[in-house]
């Protein structure tokens, strides 16, 4: 069977899970079985050289993409660049048609840079989510669930936009090109804001090493000046395997 986009996306965010190089069980993974290692990847101790494997999904990624070229489609719409920035492990890609004429603000030059933070920048927002995962490995499954859900939504949105663009192209190529440009522009900016919201939810839930969630509708609520609603606060602890070490 042909390789699907989803399979390619998964391959680029791999950390060798379930393979010989899966390092979530070694001592460097820490109590929460992290698949990330501090730099440098090559290091020495007492005269011996060691190396931590570089995974496909890796920190310090500038940008990443999967290119899709389709037959039987008008040339300006045939190529699609599924693009994102920062670590492929936690970056949701946005589809850009080859005919796109504008760069979304969230991806644009001048909206933050390597030393200037911006909450509207996909690079910085993706960094926030990724760095939260590096330091709080127990949150990775939740982040990946969100990522896959957003990915499915982007596939569905793309299919609908693609059909509309092809129809428009028969009437007016200029209108079709503006349509796909605005589609990707809006989707990219919306994804950046959604990912910012995800980071906010993660920070609230996992702050101070706890798991802080709603205690339900009957939870005490002391009002604004008295501290507001009382949440459920659970200590995380370690699993039995780590305790045994």
C-alpha cells in the first residue's frame, strides 16, 4: 500500500519507540521515562566516550515539512507543503498550496526572532509546548493526543478546501489562488493560538509537579477574593519500576 501522509508524519516524530534504540527504559530517561537527552549527545566520563542517539524528532529543529505532489490537479494547486516549525515531535503541520502568495503572521519574519519572544509566533509557541514536554515527560501522551486530533482536523479542512479550490479554479484561477492563500493563512494562525491554549492548560494542570484538575461541580468555591474554586490536587510520584532502581 502507498505510504500515507499520516505515516510520514509519525515517522518524522519518532524517538525509536519499540525499537532497539528506544531509550525510555535506561537510567538517563529519569523517573518519567523521557525520550529526550541533554546536550551534547557525545560526551566522556573517566576516559570513556558515550553517545546518545539523535532521533528523527529532535530539539533545535528550525522548521520541518512533508511535500505532497498530486497528479490530475491544476498546476498551482498540485503541490502541497505540509509545514511547521520547531521539533517535529510536537509540531502540527499546516498545508500550504504551491500557489500560496502570503506568509501567515504566525510564520512571518519580524514576528519575534531567535532572541525575541512572541506569543503570536508559531516558532515560539511550538517551543513552549515542546520544552514543556522535555521537562515533564509524563505530559507527552496528552500532547500527542492533542496533536493527532489537530492533525485529523487539518486533513479534513484540507480536503474540503481542496475541493472548493478546484471548483473555483475552473471559474477564476485568481480567486482560487486567493482562496487557498487565505485558507492556509487562517489555519496557521488558528493553530498557533490553539497550541498556545494547550500550553496554558498543561501549565495549569501540571504546575509544581502535581496533577491539578477539576474536583467536579460540587467542588468548594470560595469566590474571587477568597481564592476561587478548590481543585483536585494529586501528587505524581514514580512508578514501581523506577522505585526499584
